[in-house]
C-alpha cells in the first residue's frame, strides 16, 4: 500500500485598513490559538462519539481543556480494526458575540503528510448545544486534497454525543492557511450579489464573482453611511463527496490588521423555493484588545 493510501486511510475513508490575504499566505492562528477571550465552556470538554455508528468519516473527537481556558482537539477517523488518530492540535474558541466570556464553538485546522509532502488539510468547526437528548456537538468537517488524485474537496456536517473512546496519544500538525485544493465547480446559482435579510452589525452584503471553476467572494461589513468593502478573495469550494463535480459550500479567508475572519457560505433553496445563502463568519481578534472571538450567522437573499 502506498504511503498516501495509508495516510488516506488514517483520515477515515473518505481594503479596510488591511491587506486581504491570499489562500496560500499564513493568517490566523489555528496553530497558535489566540490568547484572548472567550475561554472554553466546560461543555466542550470530553470524548465525543459520532451518533452515526456507520460513518466512514470522523468517528470520535476528544476535546481537552488547557490552562488559560484554551483547548486541544484530537479527531479519530473510521479505520479497521482500530480508529486512526489524526493527532492533537490547538483549537480556537469562539463565543456568540464580541463580549462573550465563554464559548461553545471551536475550530481547528491541520495538515496531513506523506513523508514530507503535504497532501491534504482538514478544518473542523464545531458547536455544542443542549438538546432534548442531551448535549450534542455539531461539527462541519471540510477536507481539501492536494495530491492530484482526482479526489475533490468535500465537506460534511455530523453530530456527536458524549461517550467513551480512544484517548489521544500523539500530536498533530496544526496550520493556519487555506490552500485551494482540488475544487469542484461552485453551483451556478451561487454566483451574484446577495444581501443579509436581517443585518445585526456584521456582514451586510456578499458578491460571489469570478467563475464556477474559480470563484471569488467580496464581503461588505455594516458601516455608515455606506458598507465597508473587505475586498475580494479567492475561495475554496467544497462538494458533498470526494466525487462531487459541483459544490454548494465555499470558504473565504480574510486577514486584517486587527483580526482574521473566515466566511463559510452554503447555497440552498428555502421552503418558499427562494435561493438563499447561509453565512457563518468566524472572527478571531489579534490586536490584544480583549474583544472575544465570535461567530455570527446570517441569511442572505439576492440583491
């Protein structure tokens, strides 16, 4: 079995006072979680087991609290006869707003190597919430392929519950950049201009331009008297499987002098048959201001 196939198995089978960052440039500190609020909620810590016992992706996630309120996260892929450990990496913690003292959302970003060659990266973005069945961790797993294998970037969302599992034994390879990978085409319906239906101080407009093969995102923040143009960046597109020819999820990373932001956009159609975008923005402050990292969510319709 080739080294790449072995590592593949280990994953589980499957212009505002700032310079906009390119996808190959370093930004953020997924590798060095920001020493700012919020601290991790105690609800995050534990061994989380996928509620889908038949999943061929991430079977288990272990979140361990650290001094200062930070966390480390280790994921385990679906392998036989035992799970395949990715390795523990620091996680960035986010709250619901800029004043949050604790957070129940986290993110990690790590790379996978075959020898000294990087062939894949995976970002995990998870949130713990109370449900009628108890605490549940919902995680988006976003995988980029860089090995020219023909496998397309893909993303999936899975749920986890507290349980028993394998303990972390090794360190992973944290990173803080977002390569394009082998992108599926962005669905044609996502291209165009979109406006937040109920802006609350974050983003108010998105313009998805470029082409299906090479999309860009230009974001506009809520400012007065006119929205603040964040500039346009190349974006990473994800399908639903490694064989997807098109994808409805796209990620745009930004870096400013005071914070890093990642915009995760999912295109869809609502119950009324209207096209819409569900947009999550992960804000990480780097200026030592004491403001808390936070996640905001908005629904956008065509302008």
